[in-house]
C-alpha cells in the first residue's frame, strides 16, 4: 500500500510540474503572438508610408 501511495505522490508532483510548464509556455506563446502582430502592423505601416500600398502579409513570394 505504501508503494502505491508513493507512486501516486510522485505522479501528482509530475502532473503539477507539467501543468506549471504548460502555463509558462502558454504565457510565452501569447507574448510572442502579440509581438509578431505588432511587427506585422509596423511593417504594414512602413510599407504604406513608402507608398507601396501592398502589405507584406498580402505580397506574393517572388517565385509566383
């Protein structure tokens, strides 16, 4: 019985550790998503200010 309790305690600790890791990763993904969005907006504004009129996200690759 004690061996089972020890295994359960170990598994609970592992689940808690993994949960913390997933939460940190989600925070980092959210931050990176916001940064990419901001950079895309900046680039679109820069393109528009230069009179290009074509947003980078809408531009076709050179091989098309």
